[in-house]
């Protein structure tokens, strides 16, 4: 079976994670093209073993089976204008640009209605092969090949879920897209209080990070839900019960809900701001 050709428009951290995951599976490096004017991005691609690296896109690079849009939403309109009308009709466009909807992307790229656009929302754990990606395609029937290619690509850096409505990507953004930062903040807070109570910064960091890793691994491997796992740790009258009671009194659930809803609103705002 012939491997597809893939062109990355943008060679930043997420692009590095994705093509790195592809290469780790044995995907041929000659089938991957990276387009980015940044010398740093080009150097990353070279060090990964890629040879098809450009500051500006040659016409043949836009004839790839899969074109991955890996740029920031703030520059999408200006950056994609130079590609308008140049992506071949048979190509699948996979966008990891936050907030900008499929209709806006088609307009920016001058794509016809038959073109396959798949939007995805990955997260930074993709950098270590433990990403969580939400995917959306406008039409399941007409974009079967596009869905297959997109899932094949993103599965190299973690797990994927498909959503039925494009607006669900705003929720994915709030939960898993932004979610790693929530956990980092919690680990940071645990580290700070451990230092405050007398432990060294190095030990505090190890305790917080390894405990988070262990809890996540246990949750992912267990047949029990997280509420049950929490209760299993919480002995009546014990230290954990006292801590959980304090967190509940502080309305932790409400704080988390408020934060996630704020992130979802910002995702919608980005679409309105940069995708109009």
C-alpha cells in the first residue's frame, strides 16, 4: 500500500509532535513536506530527518493527499490567503487551527463545497505521544477517506474522538485542549504547598508530578469510574476525607465548571474574531 503524501503548513510544536509521531511509526520521511518561513521550524524538521522543507510553498507541495494547517488563528487569514485556490480538489485539509470553523477555512482557501475539511483539536501531551484529539468532519459519507487519513495521522500521537457537531469542538477545546494547563496548575499548587510545609522544591515537584501520573494511569486502566476511585482512597474520618471536604466546601466543582465554560466561550470568540 502506498503511503499518502502529507504537507504541513506551519512547523511549530504541534506539527513537530505530529510528524514526529508519524516518523516513529515508520512513515517515510520523503512523503512529508513542511512549509514554514521560520529558521527554527526548518531546523527542527531537518533534525527529524525530513528533506522536503520550504519557507514558501512550491506548487507541488499543495497537491499532497493531506494538507495540515498548523498555524495560529491570529495569522490564519493572512497566511492562508497565499494558498487560496492552489490546493488540489482531491486533497484532504486537516486543520488544527483553534476556533476557525470549516466554512471559514474553505473560504480562506478558495475550496469548493466538495472539498474535505477535517477540523481537529489536539492537546500538548501529543508531544509525548499521550495526546487527546477531538475531530470533526462536515459529512461522514463524502469524507470517509478524509476521516480515515485524519484519524490515522492523529492516532500516532495519542487517542482520538469524533464529534457530530462542529460546535462540540468548543467543548473539546475547554476540556482536553486547554485541560493540561488545569492539571499543571493543580500540580503547581501541590508543589507550592509542599515547599511551604517544609519539603525541598525538588522533592515537592516529584511528589506532585508522580502522584498525578499514577492517578491518571490508574484511572485509565481501571474499570471503575473516577468517583469510585476517589471514594476508594477516602477512608471515613481520615486525612483524605478532610482534604476532600475542604475542596468541596471551597466549591472546587463550581470553579472547574466556570473555568471550562470560560474556555469554551473564548473558543467561540476566536471563531468570530478570526474566522469571519
